[in-house]
C-alpha cells in the first residue's frame, strides 16, 4: 500500500565526469533507506545505448545480463536493485534507446503518427516519459537511473525527457540527484572539484539543476571544498554529499544514512523526517562480512574472467552464502582453457569447492570437463550452473556412461550415424503456463532463449529436495539448450540422478550425484535470486559443503 497521498515522487539519478561511478549502487542504497522508513520503492534504469536490450551484448564489455522473474534480459544494475530492496524487478523497469527507437519505428510504419514528421522531440521523448511514468501509481518513490554520463550524445533525449517531467510535475514531486567524481591528485595532494563543477554546468545547460550532489571520492572531502562545490553548482551546502569508497557495497546505505541523505531527500519533498530508521540488519551483514570466523576458497572455472562485472550476481550470491555461514568466500577465477594441459592437483591446491558458471560456446569446454572430472573423482563439492550443469552431464556421459561422442548441439549439428551424441540439445518447443514457444536454430539471437522464472519439481529424498525443503520451486532461466531427457534413464542407472524436472516431466532441471558429498548441476541461475538478507539455499548449502571439505583437508594434513 502506498504510504504517500497523491502521485509518486520521482528521483532521477544521473552521472557525470566519468562512467562506472556506481550510480546503480547509489540508487539502490537510497531506495533501501527510503524503504527502511516504510515507503514503497521502485527502481528503474534507462540505458541510452542502441541495443534493444543487453541480451546480445558481450558480458566482458558490458557486464552480466540480469534476468528478471518475467523473463527480461536487463542491465546488471537491476540485480543491485533487487538485492538492496528485495523487490523483484520487472521487464518494465529497464528500457534502452534501442527499444524506444524500435517501438517508434514500428509505430511509424503502421501510420500511427498520422502523417506528422517523426522527431526526437516530442516523439522519442514522449515514449521515454511514457515508460518512466508507466505502472507507478501505487509507488511512493520511483528512482530512475540514467545510464552513461551527462554530455553523451545518445543520452540527450533521456535528459530532455526527465527535464520535462520535472517541469510538468513541479519540484515538489521530482528530485534530481547527480553523482560525480572528486579526484585526488597525488602530486598536488589535493582533491579537485573542477570536474564536478563542469559536469553540473553541463547538466544545467540542458535545463536540469541538480537538487543533490553525491561526490565520489577516495578520501574525505573537507567542508571548505564542499562549500565551494555548493556555491559553484548553485545548491545549498547541505545538499552536497560525499560517497567515499566503501569496503563492501552493503556499507553504502549506512554511509548515506550517517550523512542523512534520506532526510535531505524527504525535506526536498516537504515531508516529515521522523527518527532515523532501524538499519541494524545492514550493520549485521557488514559486520559478518568484515569479521568472518574462517574462509573457504571456491575455484570458478569459466571463460569471461577478464571483466569484474561479467558474473556480478554470482559473486554476490557467494558472498551472501559466506555471510550466512560466517566465512569469507575467496573466489579463485580460473580460465578454463588453462586446464587442458596442467596438473590438476597443483592447479586446485587450496581449493575447497569447484564451480562452473553459465557460459556460451565451445571454447574452454575441454578444460571445464577436466575440472568437473577432477571434482567428481576427488569428491570435491561441485556446483554447475546452467552451462556448468550441461557440461557436468557431458562429462558423466563421456566418462561414466561411455558415450565418447557425447556433446551439445551448441557446438555443431550431429550428422549421420552419430545418433548417440546429442546429450544436450536445442530446445525447439516448450510451454510456460498456457503459452507455447517454438524455436529453431536460425532464429534471431536476441530475446529467444528460455527466459525468466519457470517451475521445477524436486524428486523427494534428493539432496536438492532437502536443501530447499520444498517439493516445487521457481527459478530463473537463460539458455537455449537443454539436457536431453531421453538419456535420463541410462545416466541414472550409472549414478547421475535427475532430481528436478519441469512439471511436464520433459525438461531436466537439476542433476546430482548421490554417491558424492555435494555435486549438483542446475539448468537455471539461482544466483539471480540470492539476496544478502535471504541467501539462496543452494549457495548456502554449497558453501557449507566447502567448509566441510576444508575441514576434511585439515584433518588429512
Ligand atoms: N550455452 C548454454 C545454452 O544456451 C548455457 C547458457 C547459460 O549458461 N546461460 O543453453
């Protein structure tokens, strides 16, 4: 229920000076503080790039593709939004310029513009405004983050749209928060505010006067400097906040609360600011994260190991599980291609558990198979996620069932007499509720996978049934290929149990090895649903198994 009378209040979060300042975290942290005061919040991201969605973008360049319950492929910031507020993001919470233009052009082709010249203003900006305002009637606060930095050519229609919203609704309903950088110049031993001044100047030149400035800095910004920023950027000095580098992302809401950022926001909207909200749960996770009682090391054998954000939700889910068990989870990322030749014992020295995450394409598969084989034979806890499940099935089919040519059709079609090979195959037809989906290998790549939340039934008595403590679960998917159910019987006979299936019984969703301490492969992405205050049961159990493994190792030594 909405706590506020009247329409929701909009908070627009923009960025300047450089990209990657953490607008998503800033937006999420502010939302968490407002939520802690009992308000209903909604977070949205507007991305000015021309891809229709990030689904086709390389995670090495752009970071992880975050999948929502309702099956949208979205920007990774939506993951932060969910983790900080616990509110499930929706398809309608992320829009790109590409989506806006594709909607606009198809309307134009249908003649919807009735002969008018179609222009950036008002047509593109109107569509952006429509998106921002849609489905917001029951919210108290809608926080909208604009991707990129002020001054980017492609961002202009977005800035113009949010300017118009402020103009129409008035400042009592709209707040602009601008995130900038105050760099420290070591040679001069000084923090420099000039880039911030320029960035605000740029914003004001397109008609937006920020109400709050949030300055990222690696060291404390003295009051005198904050005063200077306030004066030159035309806002009161109480509206200039510092966002210092934090040791953990979950500290950020606490930093903001100490400076009373949420109070300033409420004052802007002319609202009462009763006593500070109870943030004990945030203090608790930060303390547990910073003072763990022990540590475990998880080897993650993957491909996109160059970019820190390519597996953001996975990194977070492992941290959540570590927090739950009071251990630090060291993530040792390993490039799968290094595994084909090296001595495995040496390679995995000090490792307590092995994980193969989601991935695409054949490169590195042999290395992943070797890593999984090592985990299976040496009884090291193994967690296979999506691709990591598929490859675990291949490993087992090749090395235990003895089908040497076992493979996935993702790496090429099976022809002629190779009939025993396609253990993992392209899913051509499936159902979600009453809706049927059909696919073929020639389809567009964008948005054509099995996406979003699907139900899965757990086999009673299995490890996963115990872990979840449920008979049926819902998890989020993002993949094109599936384990071929036709092989389930044979694989089960030699020890690989299919312990989770789709309600139709046709799609294997989970496999496990009952004879192994902890060996689970899941077709879905559990990391997408893990939250700091509600760690995902599979990750939690996996880390527990890693702790067990680390104790066993100590006993042997
Ligand atoms: N490449 C595999 C598929 O499309 C796995 C995808 C994934 O790991 N997300 O089915």
